[in-house]
């Protein structure tokens, strides 16, 4: 089947779906143009000069992923997580990771109550809708691994009992550069739990001048009121799955994955699970961009942030967005 016939078939399918769409999808389309537009604009007033990072963060949340922010201290990582929680009305907890932090400090533990002669479980901060794992690479590997089940399965198994986490459940972890004292690299299994890794970077001159001369970001965030409800956000996450993926876009994604595996530049190529993460993120980006059909340009928009930390070059270079950008330059979009 030719590309034009595939695209025509996909467009016809979208039109048919639009005629029989559910009230959720109708609301979702309106939400892109109203509620989420308002969310995006509000976040841009709180976090100045970082529109791309904001959109990537929203994309990660809508795709049901988790976000790793890798940058120097004081670059606005915590401000971003606080702003998202405030504007989206999410139950928010923050854990400062240190070398003496224990898994129970994150997950919770049972305490004995003398009055009732029984144990009572005290939930840890992981039982929240948005968890900020601040400076995650300062904790021991044992403590870091306490988040693995929570991030993958959205549940916590302790003392023979499995407890579900709230919905939505979104982890934002920050990490400092490895050359700083007291840090250690995240193991591959932990890195793979993060759908995206981004960097904040220094603000532009105009943005930094406004930050220096304006009102405290903390006070601005504290005065924010939620723009959408939790039920709306969950509905948006479900609506992302309705974005139609054309055969053209899938072929392009496969060629990108194949390059990482066969080029000889990387120790290991991107896995199928990594490919699914790219696909889900691209669908969320397309949905945020008011597109009903996933196109190669949507894959290109998220690929560096989703693929970079999953790759390690054979010359010893660690995963970065620049690796993803290089791959995009080498792989042509199939005709």
C-alpha cells in the first residue's frame, strides 16, 4: 500500500471516529483549546523562558510517564514540580534524597499501637499524586530501587500486602551532575522507569532579569488555584490513547529504533519498551498540539528527551539529548 493510500485511509478513519466520538473525546478536544491551554499559559508565567520544557513535562504527564530533570542546583527544577502540582491541583509530596535515606522513608511502615494491640500502616510520601524525588542520585542504590515497583506498577508491596497508589501518579526526580560530591549514577533499571529526561538550562537574559526584579516565584506558586480537576486530567490521559498512529509514523519510529541497534555507535540499542515510551510520548505531544493523527514531526519533537538517557555510546559518552538529535539527523523519514 502506498503512503498516500495509507494516509487517506487513516484520515477516513479519523473522520468516522469523529462522527461517533464519545463525550470524553469531545471534551478532550475542547480541553486542548481551553483548559490545557490555560494550564500551559499559567505555567509559562511561573517558569519564565522554558516553554519547551513545560510542554515536554505536560506531555510526559499526559502519557502516564515519569520525568527526570538533570541539571545544576538552582535552575528551577523544584519550581517546575511545584508549579505543576499547584496549577493541576495534584496532591504533592517532596522527598529530599540523602545518603542516609531509607526505603521506609519513602514507602511507609507499620507501627505498633499499644491501645489497640495491633499494627497500623503509615503511608509514606510515595502515596501522593505528584512525588518530587529531589536529588535522587544522592541516595543509595537500595533506596533508589524502592521506587521501581511504584513507578512501573503504580503500587507498593510491603509486609505481604499490595497497596495501590493514587491516580494519577507522576514522579518528577531531579539529579545533580555526577561530578558533584556525594552523587552516584542511577542504575539502568531506574533510568528506564523515566519516560523522559530533560534539562532546564540557564534562563534567557530577559527571563532572568524578570526573575531577579519580580515577585518571588514561591509566593506566586502559593497563590495559584487549580485550573483543572483530577478527573479532567485522568480523562485527558485516556484521550491521548485515541490519537491515531499512521503506518508512515510507525515505520519512521522503527527505523529510528533500528539505527540505535545496528549503527554500532551504542553499547545497546533502544528496547521495545523504549520504543513504546517514544510512541506514547509522541501521541501525547500530538494531542497537546491539537492533532488527531500521529505524524513523524511529533516523534521528532519528543525523541531526544525519551531516547537520550536510554543510550550509551561506545566511546564512553553517557546518554544525552544530543545523541537523540544526532540520530534524527541520520535517519530519513520513509517516503
